[in-house]
C-alpha cells in the first residue's frame, strides 16, 4: 500500500493526493483520471475531506477562548472561569430634589421607586429613574432629597410560573439591552397568595447555603440573559406554582453619558407630592456601557478569574475597577508602603477619566463603598488620590528634502504636528508611561520619507489652581516636583495679579541661581517680578534645586488672573541628560496644549518650524 499523506488541507492538494494514491494501485495503472467520470468522484471526495477538515478546525478553535470566533463560544468558555459577560449598563447621575409646597405639609415624603426624570442629551431625550424608594422628613419646613442616584432606562417587568423547580428551569429576559445590575426579583407563593419574598443575586459560595434567598444569572447562546434558582444545596429551591416576577431597566448604555465639562439639567413632568420640584445636578450622568463585545470577553474573563473577585494585588484592584467604572481611561494602584511619604495600611488608587482630568468624589466613594468594601483585605483601606499631570512643552525644528515630496513647508508642518499628537495619544497620557526623546524623533521621521530629521527642545510644566487672596505654600510633599534636572534661569510662571502696596500688580515668578556662573547641580532663589517693569518685588519667595528639579514656594499670594486664565503654570527647561522623562506613580505626561498669550506670559505648548532642503 502507498504511503498516505494526510497533513494537507488545501482542496487541490487533497485531490492530488487521492489521485496519486489511486495511480499507485495496479487496477488503475493506465487509467485516464482527467478525462473520466472518476475525476468527478475525486472532486467529491476532495470536497468532503476539505469540508470536514475545515469543520474540525473551526470546532477546535471554538473550544479555546483565544481562538473563539463566535460570541456564544466565548460566553460558554467564560462560564468555566466564573465570568458573566457585562450587560448593557445604565448611565447614572446624582441629583438634589427640592419639593416646593407639597400638599398638606406632610411630616415625611417618600419618593417612590422608578420616579421618572428627563434630560436632553444632544437631540435626544432620556428618562432617568431612582431604583430605590427614599423617605425624608422636612428640616425647617424644607423638603429636600439629597444625593439621589438616578439611572437611565425604561422599566420592564415579566412573570413566570415555576413548573420544574431547580437550576434546570431558566427564565429568559427577552430584552437584549437589559442592565442585569438593576434586576429586582421577587417570588410569590402562589397566584392566590399575594405575599412575596425578594431574592438577591448570588455573590459568594461561602455565604450561601440551602436556605439562601439568591438567584443566579448568566448569558445564554442567544446572547440574552436568563435567571435561575438554587437546588436546595446552593440556594433555596423554589416550589411548583411559585410565581417569579422580574423587574429591570432597559438602557441606552453609553449614549446617555455626559461630559463633566458642563452642567446637565434634569426636569420632572407635572407636580410632585402636589407641589413643584426644583432639581439641581450633583453629578452628570456617567458610567453607561454597551454590552461587552467578544474581544472584551476574551480580555476580561482571564483577568477576572485571576482576581477571583477579590482585591488583593494591584492588578486585582485594576481589574475590578475597570469592570465597575469603564469611564476610567487609566488606573494606577500601589501599596501605601511605596508611597512618598509612606502611608502604611493604605492602598493608593488614582484614576484618569476619558473626559476631563479628575473623577468626582461621588465616584470615588461609590467605588470604595459599593465595589471594594467587601472584596479588599481586612486592615487595608483604599485611598484615592488625583493624578498629577505634567505637560511636555516641545520646540521642534524639522528639515525635509523637497525633492522627495510634493508637500509644501506648511503641509510638512501639519504632518509633523499630527504625528506628535498621535505619538502622545498612543504612547503617553496614561499612568506608567514614560517619554523618550529618541522614540519621538523616530516617530516624526517615519511620518514621511522626505523628513530628514528633527531637533527637539523640551520644557516641562506643572499647573496649579491656587486659592486667591491666601498664601499658597507649595512645600514638602506638595512642592513643585519636576523630577528631572532643570536648567538654571529657566523657571518661569504665567502672569497673575498680586496685591503690592495696595495695588493689583501684574506679577510672574522666576528663578535666580545662588552662584554666578550658575551651577547646574546647585540651586537658586524664586523671585517675585513685576511683569510690566521687570523689577524685582521680592527677592526670595522660595527656592529651587536644579539637580533634582524641585521648587519650594513659600510666599505666593495671588489675588486674580487675566483673560481666560484660571491657573498658574510653572515651566522649566530640562538639562540635556534629562530629555527622557520618567513618570512616577500617579503621574501622567500630556502634550502641553497652551496657546501663546503674551499678555499672560504664556508660551505655545507646541512650536514647530520646518525648513526645506533641496540638495
């Protein structure tokens, strides 16, 4: 018998192998395979073999999370990792509700569950509801509901009668955009008994026995979520004739998220308790998410399995927070013992949102109390700190060969500018991301074959929003820490007003080295300068150490700003050996977005000069 070749999967190769095998048989020694009906039979055999090989390959792929193509396969594998793919998640806002003149001046008011409030986002109107009833009593005749959490969505409800008690009977929720975190499930004894018991979502096997009133939820092969109950060993088993009622919100997900750069407005239609409602927004609607994609399932399921729904390592905290608060673009977590100064017994957490620069106190408390409280190690307390933003100021001189391109000087300048912005967007703007000058230079050069090279000068900027008419001391742990070697005589601030001898005076702060010539490894004084005349107002309002790039500001009393300015920006040039900028814990490097403003002593954050060379 001829040797069988079974490793090929290509149709033509399979057919050729079959043909060669038949030719090796004595019965078909002089047979014409091309011009006979046997050629058709070989096509059928090759097709069947190729089809089965492809099917076997696809089946093998669907058995592993990394190679799965179908969502239902990824969902099924994730179940073995105790991972439930994220459903659509409602955007959540926080409001204060003042009820004016309620009928009868009652001794208390209860805001019923699912009270609707509306808001306009773009061209669309969205409904938000409170998911829990809230009761208040008036204070000095004022009826105020404070910090009311409301979620975007529409209420739906359905009921099922139990036929086969146990986990094999599952109740499918038909709405694909259900937020499973809003499920409210109750069980009635029977159709004739109106009393009901509320069940809660299963959370932990160590806290669950045969009498626990819990339900389980998972995604089925159709991409819809289904609810089921215990077997009497893990969770209480239902009885035949019980009636299960499920209420939930169907949400628009991320469409209802609102930037914190402006104040969102909510309204209530009609009278509330016989009076009118005045609604003020505490937190704009955020946190809305779309249903988890197959790519996200592949990425998140192994990480969730590693943490086992517990916050022990830094990566555990990151994984849990990423799932709970998807609006965080970057998350940094480190132990308090590694903090400067040390904070023993603490876990330090810093979040950078996609929109804006800082997350709200409400969000921090929500993560701390509703996510981490029951998952963290006893004796360790989470503490949130805001990110420290450092702005990289660039002065770029680029040369290009005009013989190799049709681009003009302005075209090349635009290419370089977009390339720099792309570099920061991809490689920086997150925690634990360092700046390397060589990488940026190569990135610019790769933008176009005509670019010959770039000479780049770097400055680093820290921004502060000081309290007006008060002495703002930036010393010790709160000093201006550039964390890089600073060029003497390069420290400068943007303009601010200071009260000098009863007159609002335009001032800036500059450094003056201790020695002449300046010692790059030494230090200097910080001086208050009259910006209009250039004269020194105060010789010493702080000090700076050039070798470590740290400025201590002890006498800084601004009383106001000019034009569009709302902060003071402190900028330094870096010594050549420090052109690679390393970001420490909790620090993020951004491209300086400053626009040139001579009146405010503000330089452009990105300056590009392009020179054409044609030889």
